[in-house]
C-alpha cells in the first residue's frame, strides 16, 4: 500500500483513469485530504462506497507522530516529529503579526556540514519522502484547528529546517506542486513559499524553471577562502558560479533573491566584508537578511556586538542594498536559524 500524500493531483488522476474511474474524483479526494483534513477514506462521503473501498485497498492516510512540542517565550513552537522508520525531524511554527510561518525539514539530518550549523553535527541519514514533507504542513494546520485557530492563518512556508532542500530535488518539487495547488491542494501562494539552499548551483537553475517559489541562498561570506571554511559546498560551487546562477535565476519581475548572511564575530563581520558584499550582490536582484550568529555550547563561534551588527547593516543601506537584520525566534528552544537538531529524543 502507498501513502496517498505521495501523490500529486495529476498522479492521482492517472491512477484513477487506470482503474476506470473518472479522474475528476482526484479533486474531491484532495479536498478531503487537505481542506477537510480527513484521516480515513470512509469520511469522504461524496464518494461512492465502492470508490472508498478501492482507495482503502490501495492507499493509507497517516499523520506524523508528534513526539514533543517545545514553546519559546516568543510563542514559537518546535515540533519533534517521529517518522515511520523511527527517525526524527523537526518543524517550527513561527507566529507573525497576522499569520503563521512554518519552517519545514527536507531531510533527516544534513550532509552539507556547514560549520556554524548545529543540525550538521548529527550527520545525514536520508531524504524525506514527499508524504513526509507534505505531512509537516498538513499536520501543522490540523494542530491549529485543534487549538481553535483558523488553519489558513498558516500562510507561509520556508524550507529552512533540517537538510538541504535542493539535495532532495525530485521530492521537493513534487511536494511543491501539492503545496501550491491553488484549487485542490494546500493552497499556498508560491510567493509565500521560500526554498533555502547552501548553494547547489545546477539545482538552483532548475528550481527557477520548474517552480515559481522564492529562493533564499545561505551566503555567509564574501570570499571563497572564508566561505569554503564555513561551508564545504563552496569547494564545488564557488562564489563566482553561485552568483552567476543567482543572477540568471528565472523569477517574476518584482521578485528578489534573499541572501542570508550569518554574522560571526571576527570571521565575516568587518567593514571590508560589508563592502565586498555590496560589490558581489549589485549585479543580482537581491535583498539581504543579516542573521547574528545564534550561539550554542557546541560551537566556538561568537555573536558580534550590537554596534558591529548595526555598523555592518548601515554600510549596506548607505549603498542602496536592501537589507534587514533578522530577529531570530525560538532561540531559547534551539529553534532559531542553524540550531535545529533532534535532541529531544527520550
């Protein structure tokens, strides 16, 4: 049997046609799965009993196991989720002014080995299946329903959880089709979905051709020597290749690529770094998120002072680069940028 959350609407249409069933039923099934949050085919009362039995004979619907929830002082909630093979991932529900953002994982662990990232220290185990990516979002909306909150308040998705999304490209793109299906799927606008990458150049180019979602690039350095030290992926895809892929990335006219720049004291936070960053990004339609390093006990890296952060930002703004200092949320529960790691396992 297969998890039906692995199927796009097109996949399900083809499956139904092969069974001699009219394909428009796929839309009805998707509404039950993603809008009405059905957990069993018996609940799908506008389908015939025969079709419901056929679906139950071939598919199952399963939620992830919510093992633990941690709540930050700022309202951010981190979920430890158990998968069918007893592996764990984390997702983070972030309250905003008038909506929620969900930070989702794409892999169990991560193979990129970025030195500033706590997740990387756990190593890489496997890619997530489409159904495991989708279930994080579907289950988060169900979680809001049970709390008496409008599930559509969850309107933004960021692929910034555990793993490198573009290293799980096939499953990522298939999941994005379900996430952004405006008629029958999870109904997220593609302008409210962001995929973050450490810099896998061929997949960056392909993402722009295959989807309309936003791109965020974890940059974190302005010269190859420093970036390679922080991010081993730079050996394969150095800055010149990465920025050319970003410059030519296919996106809507008003869109910009977000460049995430983690400020680490004494590593990449000088005025010269800021000036080099301006020079690097001037040819690219870009905006910069400065992220002061979130200190944790397993890293010797330190956070710059408030003045050093402010001075770095001002250099960018004075030279007309769109930039903000991003306030991390959930850092007291290890839910902030670079901190996700499943350490809550009993």
